[in-house]
C-alpha cells in the first residue's frame, strides 16, 4: 500500500468529518431554504448527468472524426473479406501502424489500417474484422465513451475507474467470443499476439492493448475479472460520502453529531 494512496484516503476521511461537522450546524435554517437547497441539488445532479452524456457522445464522435482525418485507401483484400464475412462499414486507414478500431457514436465505423492488413494472414484478418464488427453491433464505442466520461468525472470514487476497466475487459472478451464462433480461437489469439502492443486509450475499442487475460480465455482457462481492493472500496465510500453529505444535511440530518 503506497503512501500516496494512504494519504488520499486519510484526506478523504477528514473531509467527510469536516462536512458532517459543518452540516450539524444548519439545523436552525428554515424549511423554505431547505426546500430550495434540495431543488438546487436535484437540478445540479440532473445537469451533471446530462453534461456527462453530452460529453460522452462528443468523445465518441470526435474519435471517429480524428480517425477519418488520417485518410482512407482502397484495399482489395479488405474489400473481398468484408463482402465474404458480410461486415459492413469498414474503412481502410492510410497508415502503416497496425491498428484496428471501432469508433463513432450513433453510427460507428470499423477502421483497419493497411499496416495491420499487411501483417496478418487471411484468417487472422477475418478474426479482427469479426471482433470489431461485434463492437459495432453492440454500440460499444458509445457505451465505452459514456462510461469513461463518468469514471473521469467521478475521479474521487475509485470504484468508477475500476468498473470502467473491468467493463472494457468484458467487452473485449465478448467481442473475441463473437469472432471465435465464426473462425475459431487460434486466429484470434494469433492476431492478438501481433497487435497486442497497440491499443487505444480511453473511450475507443481497439484490437490490441493488454492481451493476457483474453489469450488465457481463448486457451480455455477460467478467468476471473477480479474484485476491487479493500482500499478502493474504502476510498470510494469516502468519496461518495463527500458527495452525499451536503444532501443529507439539507434533508434534515439531526444536529449535535
């Protein structure tokens, strides 16, 4: 357990005690002020939620636009394979970097670089296409962008970031399973070993990243996505307390604590 994490937890706990102590002094305020504060808190919560949704949609749309700015090239190999597999909305990026990405909010596209096309065999490329097509069908880019924005906003609740990471791994495993049903586990695993060092941070589902858990799952091993640590849970409780303490005060928390 690092000193930095212990310090964060201690500061969070102290902040909760300070907020509760201050709230214990507001027992004499009038009912009208309490009601007004409650409505303001509710309106602020709704505004925050709408802002996070809007920013998440903007993140997903921006990722697609930035990929489109790289430029597209024609690729006969990719075109033939997409027709054979019936995988629509695939763009071949004019880039030597081996990457496969699904990006976009309402109408996501699959982007495959010519560098990746040239480094994979036919069945490996088919596995990548089917994997990214599964992300597109499930609308994973938008869901991931919304979840990632929520985790960034709720930075004081570490469970949000843990949940975001766990959900991303679950989405990748689900997309791998969709590819395995069509072409078997070996092409998916081989493609992962080739593209495993290339990922995309944040809200964009990209074939690659850290393949360890996924390869173990493809090999038939029983894989657990893990549980949050005790410290993560305690820090999240402290962060949630900071968020809820003022609302509890205005809802009628008794004085004299």
